[in-house]
C-alpha cells in the first residue's frame, strides 16, 4: 500500500457519501436512502460500485491520446437504454458485496495507472455516483495528484449537480441522445431526456465554452465534446439533435458522431 494512501484521513474524505442518505443527484430524484435496503431507480447503494478501473484506449483521440486514459467504470445507470453496449454492468440490479471496492482499493488501482505516465482520469456513467466521484478526486488531490478529470456521461444530469462539479471537472464528455421524447421514453425509459440533456449541456458549455484546449501530446485539458449515436431508422432524431446543438448551444462546439 502506498504510504501516502495509508496516511489519508479516510473518515473526512468519505464524508460526501452522507449525501446519499437522501439521493437527489440525477434527474430521477428518487430521494432514496442508499445506506438502506430501499434503493432508488439505479439500485445502487452508497458503496464504490465500480466494474473496472483500467487503461482505456477506446475513447476519442483527445481523450485517450497515445497512452490511453485511466477510466473508472461505475456500475448500473440512471438510464436503461435498450441498445447499451455495456449492459452487463449497466443493468440496474443490486450488486454483490464482492463487486464493491474500498476507497483504498480504488486509489491503489488508479495510482498504478497514473504511475505509467498517464495524467487523465475518466469517470464513466457517473451521474448517480457524484459523491463517490468527489471522494476519489479529493483523495487524489490529498496525495498530491491532479490529473485532468473527464466526466463521461449519458447527458441525463441535473444542472444543480453540474454546478457542484464545476471545480472538479476539466473536460465534459456528454451524450446528447435524443431530440424526440417518445423515442427517449421507448429506448431509455426517460421521456424528459431531450429537455434535461439540453439544459445539462448548456450548463457544461457555460462552464467550459466551445474551445477544446489540448496539451502538447494532444490530450484534452479543458473543454467539452458532445457525443451522438445515430440509431437505425432514427435519422431525423439525429438531424434534430445536431440542429438543436447548433441553435441552442453553439455551432462551434466539438461533436463526436457515431
């Protein structure tokens, strides 16, 4: 165990998790006590429900760079998209104890990747784990590590949560999935997704603007990239998403079209 990790004040660092006694972080606003058995929509408790921490090289070039990114993949999700490529880990079920890591475990794994020369950490599907994300970032700072932080989200976020994250996040990587509420209801069980995602991405844009700032190695240091997946038979939805971005946010913002 890294001595710097051993010397951390874990009781103080874990304090943000207390907010999960009345969970309001994502747009579902279940107000579930995640320390109890009565879990909310995402079926996630107050633990570090993480599927994997790894050097991931499959993101956009400004995110993965030449070396990859240290990605932290949370389990479960506040959307349940019928086409999810990570359905094995995103399905909303109550996870077994052996799938949950301690903060020491998380930090040890993250540091093992950062020590290879990578200086960028991505939180994948973090909308329902914002307190856990804060704890991890605060802990890294407490041991003198300040990697670039990427918020890799499905876009189903509240403005209030994003305000809290402004000092934590360097690069936003949100999806903007739908412009049609009927499609978002059918495919992701979230009829209000178009309005919620637009408001969320507007807030991200106000925090970071449209310029994507890169370092000398091509890694993103600050900014926003909006992802959009063109679904089979739903081209009009995609066209309307792009029109909405250009009209309501900025025609100069970076888009990753898949």
